[in-house]
C-alpha cells in the first residue's frame, strides 16, 4: 500500500485528503478514490493534473508520499490582474 495526498483549491472549496492505495495505482485511481471531483463543479471540470506541481498524465503511476493536484484554468492572466489592480490604485 502507498499513502498519497490529493489536493484541490478554488474560491469555494479547499480539498486536501490523504488516502491509501495499492502499489501500482495511478493518478486517475487517486482522483476517483479521493472523491475530489465531487467536491465542486470546477474540480469536476479540471482537466490538468500534477504531482508536486509537475503536470502529469492521468495514467502516471504513483509513489508513496506523492501529492496529486488538480489544476483549474486561470480566469485572467496574472500580469493583466496586476495591471488592473494597479490601475485601481491610481
């Protein structure tokens, strides 16, 4: 058995769950077993996943201690967001 964490965060949901899976389990297995996609509509729509901030494929095998993360699309480019905040201050 391996222990991993599954993480997802958006404006309404902060999801962090530690689960145990059999050796040889994949990222997709972790997402299914953790229930993260049921946590919010945005989590269900997330298409990119990673392990410790590195994008991986859903069939990527997991190792003990991995942290699986779901990534949502950005609503606005970070540089543009900074420009808008700066414009409001002046």
